[in-house]
C-alpha cells in the first residue's frame, strides 16, 4: 500500500488536478490519500468532500496549526502504507510516477527516491522566476530543479517516495520549521546513514509563484529558517545556502563605507562581478529560450530579488535564532510514533494473512 500525504491550505485552484494525478496512475496499487487541511477558507474543503463521495481512499483531517510540518505529522499517524509520498496541493505527478518510484526502490539502495520537478509558470514575471529557479546562477544548481540526464544520489529533493521504516527510525517533520521542513528531514536522514536517489524517470510538475512579491516572501522565509536547520543539524548540506547571506552582508558593508566615507570602491568590487555574472546568466538563458525575450530581460531583477530576499532572511534568522545555537531538539509533538508503529504492525499482519 502507498500512503500519499498532502499538507495543504487554500488550494481551490489546483487540488482537484493534484488528486486526479494521483488516482490516474498507470499501475494499480492499494493507496490512501491523506489530506491534512490547514482549515482552508476558499472552497478547498468542499471540493475534497465531494471527491470523497466517489473515492473512499481519500481521507481528510484537520490541521489547525496551518503549517506543513504539523499537517504532515498528523497525516503520518493515519498512514498505513509501506511507501509514503508527500505531494503538495499545487503539484501534479506524472502518470507513471508510482511505477517508476517502486522500480527505483527495488533496484537502488536508497531510503527515498524522487525526480526532477518541472515548474509551471504563467505571465512574464512567472516565466522569469521559472528560469531563475532552474539557473545555476539563480539557485546554485539544485538537482531536482533542472533537467536530469541520469540518476544520482542527492542531498534533497521534492515529493519523494520514502520507505516507511525511515519515519520509524528518525521521526517526523520538525514542527518548529515553518519552511525547510523537508530539507531538514532529508539532511537528518543522510546524517543517519540514509540515501536519497534522484532518477530521471520520476517526474512531476509544480505550479510556482508568479509575482515578485511572492518570490521575495518565499525566499526570505527559506533563508530565515535555513539558520535553524543548520543549528539543528550542526552542519551545512550545501555551501550554496550560505552564499546569499554573505552577498547581502558584503553589500551592506560596502554601502555603509560609501555612505560614511564616500569610498565607492568596496561596493563596486562586489557589484561589478555580480552584475557580470547576472548578465552572462541572462545571455545564456536568452540563447536557450529566445522566444521569451521579455521574461529573459527581467532576469537580472529576478536574480537580485531572489538572492537579496534569501540573504536578508538568512541574516535576520542568524540574529533571531542567535540564542538557539545549542538547541538541537527536533520537535514533532503531533507525530504519534506509537500509533505509527501500531499501523505498521497491522499492515504487516494483514499482508501475511
């Protein structure tokens, strides 16, 4: 059996397509779709209740805390599958997603398998954001956001298929994290000698934000909570997480020198190389997608918003969580390990019969 976990809130525009992509798989398997809803107010719950009428495999539970980590952990308590897959409410998985996940788990020595996620964008700004998020200069070459040619072991990925035993071994999502819960969990898995495999056969699409305001808020939170991930894991999964913070810190330092002394050399020493790399990355994207000329021309602005928002969040998080460098406790109060293990035993017993 496979348990799909969907921690969602206010996904009226996309939730039906997400559910449909799960139930329309090419391989027939027992499954449960456990939706942990953060008390949606936009009609999402009504759609889910209508879908439940014709599909008893859909389970709807409340997530009053309205954050991903508590919703995921509450859903874990209800799960009975030996494979657990998290899917977001604005994501669609490919028709052969389950089949390819199961094949990879059989062939590859891994605790989690997943694939590249194609971002779906609309509008000129949305397309520019999409290009920036798949660019080496934009996000430092995140494996699951670019075209994958061959399988490889990675530090993290989105919408992975986990063996149930992973959660029995290392627990659930950290509920202190509003963002980066999956990154922290995957980092924790690797630190506990787990393996994560990214495979080109496993595909999904993700409907992204299409505004600069949404991008700034999203990446500010990523940077902010990345500090807490580093504190809890006592390490850094990738140096790309630190670079935006160093960039913003150096930028602020250069601006301060200019304002107080009039010396412009420090700020130019940073801005000229940065703008050069931004220009090269923009030209590269223009060669790849000449038909998206206006969106490509927006890329220098998009890159800057992405980097500055993450960097500012990183620095603010460093200050805000300064007193917590010794606090490495993982908080998963809504994950009932005893109930989870009980469900595992029931599942094994039923299979044996």
